[in-house]
């Protein structure tokens, strides 16, 4: 695009049919807010600048724009007087004017950058004043109709509520997305009238104004009707979500990914997947998850913001904000919490939870274990029931387990504690002290109970309060009433 193009993204609507505390345009589809899809589309179309019009739920939408498109200009529509007024507000918020304006909406999440680029290119090539993006849905009810003359030229857009029965029979509809010559748009929106069924300033009325001035108006007919569909309620959100997911799945199938059951596989927009990876039924890849080549994921697995290395296997696992190395094996029934780093060739087995821990190359945590705030060295094998007791009731502490360590079943490592390289432990050991390299730690005989420890060492904590109350109740029950 050689001449300057400014995109106006309309995001001021109330969205009352969503029945939500969240702004309508911030509801997500394929892991991204609808507003994010709209901003991505205009950015991908190569516009020079973006202005976003906000109104209802202004604070929420402004914050989202600041995160999604920090360079965007914010225009505030204080009263919802229609799309024409929204565009006027956008023009007033800009400190520059453009040769061309692209007007689009924040609630059409399937609209692509390629479509917008083609729309702008056609507009310029035809030297038009206005070019409208149109489509022909099976049911045009509710949409503004495109009216053409006998020669096929566009002469007006008639909103559904203002259209006659004959006009409503027309299937070609206005998407609301259009490209307009800059100088014409500026004067046209300021000449709009509220003489219509809604009592609003319709942006679509500029088409009739252009025709009256003898300026060229055209339509870019889009065969892919889905791209022009908007979201006004949760039913539509689900419907478009399924369609977008189907398109994402189809794209990865074409890229050499095996997806056994597309109907139960969900993949967010930002996800990347390598060739020869297999996704089994019930798999969800969410957020910024990246998957290498030759990986097997699923069934019944949800990964959010996870990096998975080549040839890894992840079965019936829930994980977020973690890293899985090449050739690693995860699950079934594993839980990776934020900060889990599983190195190449390591194993995290059945009913194992890993949090903020590093499992070294080839290390194994096979089953029934909780490993939190820990470092596990290369080649180490933790026996069933391994627990890192990392929390003392006030602070978290770290456990360090060296390389080639072998631990027995039902071990508890009371952090902070360190096991040296090559150390061993016996079954049932509660490891409270550091174990030197190559040493064996075995359970101590008997049990020592220290009365009053919580009251003296953890005064004021919920545990101390509960213990004190229990002591009072017990002592009170033993007292005898005076005779």
C-alpha cells in the first residue's frame, strides 16, 4: 500500500445480548479476544495507522487495546449515536488525515488480512469513492441490503428495518466493512441525518451521498460468508468458534499433522505444530503452545503455553506454562504446573504433579508423586510416592537432588535439603538433612512428637489459632463443675 491507509476499528457497542460483565469484543475465540482478531487483520493488511473507537465498557476495551496494539489511537464515543457518529469520532481523534480509510468491526473474528488487503487494492484500482465488502448469506435477515441499478452499479445500502419487502428480497448484504476515499468520508459523515427507523447516524448512508454526487461506488463480493459474520450473543460466539477451529485444524492437516478426530481437537490461533505430529482425540492446544515434529499428544490432553520438543509423548495430561524436552514422556494423568521444565528423555509418569521444578535429562518421576520447587539431576529415579515438602507454612523452600540418585518408595524430602550425586534412600525415608554424594539415607526408628511446637514456632498463624481453640475446647470439657 503506497498511499497512507488508516484503519478505523469500531468497538464501542454495548453487547447486551452477551449478558456478561466482560465487554463483548473481549470474549475469546480460538484463544484470542475478538478485538485481537480484528486488530491482527488490519495490521496484517498493511495499514499505516489504527484508531479504535470505544464506548461501552471503555476501561476494559482501552486496556485490551493498549496490550494488543499499543500504537493504536483511542477515540471515545460517549453516546451511541450510530456507526456514522463512531467514524466521525474516530476522525476527530486523529491528528492526521489519510488518502484512504478502512472501516471494520471488532466483532467479526473470522475476517482475514488477505480479504482486507484485496478490498483496499480493488478500491484503489477502480478509483472509487466507496467500496463495500458484501456477501450473500442464506438468510439475510437483519442485514442491510445492497441496492443496485439496472446496470448493476451500487446505488444505496438499505438497513433491514428501513427496507421495503421488495428490497428485503435481495440476498446481497452489507457487511459494514468498507473502504472510503479520505476527503469524501470526512465531509460525508458530517452531513449524515438521523431520519431513519433507529434514529441513528448510519455510516451506510454515505453510499447514497456518493451516488448523489456522481462519485463511483462499488462492492467487493466475498464468497466466504463466514468472514463477514458478526457475534452478538454466545450462540454466535460458539458457532463461529467451531468454524474457526475447523479451519485451523484443516490448515494443520495440510501441513503434515495427523489429527485423528478433528471434531474433538481444539487448536488456538497462535499454536504452532511440527510435521508428523499426531494429535489424538480430546486434545486441546491453547495459548502460545509450540509443538515439535514427531510428537504424540493425547488422548484427553490440554496444554496451554507449553513448549514440546521433537518426538515427545504427552498422554492424558494437563499442563500450562512449562517446557517438555525432546523424547520426554509425560503421563498418563500427569499435571504440569507453571515453571515445570522437563528435559530431554525424562519421564513424568502416572498421577505425578510437577510445579516450578527442573527434571533433568533422562530423569524419572514414574508415579504418585509431587515435585515442587525442586531440581532433579540427570538420570535420577524417584521412587513411587516421592514428595518434596517445600512449604513450611510461611515460605517455600527448594529441594536439590543430584544426578543418578535412586530413592525408595514413600520418601518425603523436607526442604531446604540436598541429596548429592549418586545418593540413595531407603523406603519410607523422611529426609530432613543433606545426604552426601554416594551415601544412603534410611528411616530413623520410632517417632518423636514435640508438644506445643506450633504455638512456639508459628504463633499467630491459622494453624496456631486452630490448635489453641482445640486445646481450650478439650481442657474445658474435662473441667468439673464446682460442687
